[in-house]
C-alpha cells in the first residue's frame, strides 16, 4: 500500500524522508505545503493512504480520490479539516495521532500564561515603537489555574503549574484518576475560582462553542484565558466582548476560528491579547514523535 504525505512543510518532509525505513510501505512526499483541496486527487494519484497535516479534505473531494482508504491525520483535530463520519461512509478510515506533542503544547500554554500575566507582548510592541510602557502584572505564584480538559496536555500543564506554586483545578468530561496535585471540581466552580482558565479539550460536535457567552460570564472577573486547543471551542465574539470590557483581563491564544488569522481581525487590534500562530506543537522533539507515529500507522495499515 502506498502512502502520500500531501502537504509536507520542509521540516516534516525532511523528517519523513529520514525516518522512513527500508521495508516500510512506499511513501511519496509532496513538498508543497499549500495544497488546495481540489488538487488532492492528483497529488494522491490513486494512493491508498493520505498523510494530512493541515489541508482540508471535503467529502466531495474524497469521492474523487480513487483508491483512498485511509487518512493519517497528523494530530488530533481532524474534525476541523474533514467530516470523519462522512468519510467513514465512503470506506475511508481516519487515524489520529495523540500524545506526540503533549509536553510541547503544555509548555506553550504555560509560556502564554506568563506572557499574558505580565503583558510582555504589549511592552515589547510599545518599546519597539519608542514608548516606555510599564504596567502592573499578575503574580502567578499562589494563584489558581483551572484546566478545562485533562488529557495528556492537561496533565503536563498541571505538572508545570503545580511546580510554579499554583493551585491546580481541573474539570474533565469523563472521570479521571485522582492526582494529588490536582483538585477535580465542577465546571462552574472552576470558572468562578480560577485566576487563569486554560483550555485542553478536543474539538467535536459536543465541545464546539463549549466556552459560551454564558460560561465566559461565569469566569472570575479579571481572569486570564489561554487556548492552545482549538479556536472553535470558544464563542469568539463573546470572548472579544469580554476582553474589551476587561472581564477577561488578557487572552493568550495559539488557535483561532479562521486560520491563518486575517490581518484585520479584531483580535489583532486588542492590546490585551497575546497571539501565536498555531505553533504550540512545533518543537523538534514533537515533530519527530509525530512522523514516527505516522509511519507506524502506515505499517499497521499495510499489515492489515
């Protein structure tokens, strides 16, 4: 069975070539990362396995991909790029890769939290413009962080925050094993008590818009909001309204409803937002874990 990496950026393309072993299923690497959905049938050229990093795969396009039976999505957020159920009806299975970047994403969330607490990005912008801007920040030691979602990334974030002297609250959609460093609480309690709310949920039909206007309203006034999960977990308009009013003091965001984030987007105009370009998972260690996992998926598929 043949695999095609349809949208390899230079880093991942080089890794895939280096880590591919003799005896592995044949792998073609398309080193043009900006692939349009309508180009996918030609790029795949009858291959049974598609590796997809960030390209949309509409169901109508998938029907045109003759021979396609498996999609190895390089991450966990496939539903942002394709309709998994509709693909299954076509006989195309979607495989996710979990855990490859838990530490990398948690470290990014942790960094965004500190940058938001101290207003570092705004001070940097102002100083580059010749303005000596100084403002009071939030001291995080002794404060409470609330983790919405407690999978691998949430657990890593808890480890980092606990080590920094923070009280860690967590809420998960399903019960989790007890952790002596974490207090599992009801969602409303977490929202009301947390100085920092950090999102670590998977995006699906049940979690889309999870942090609604009503739930944002239940957050502790002046709290920080950190999102390294998916933009669609949050009611974006309600978040912007809360940032403008100061109900949310600052947001550190790595993910957005529309990506890349348009240049004139309202979030780019707010001083109390720190932005990063959906890059939380981008470390050499996480990238190598990712490609090794994708290769293992292809091996298992080929073995049947």
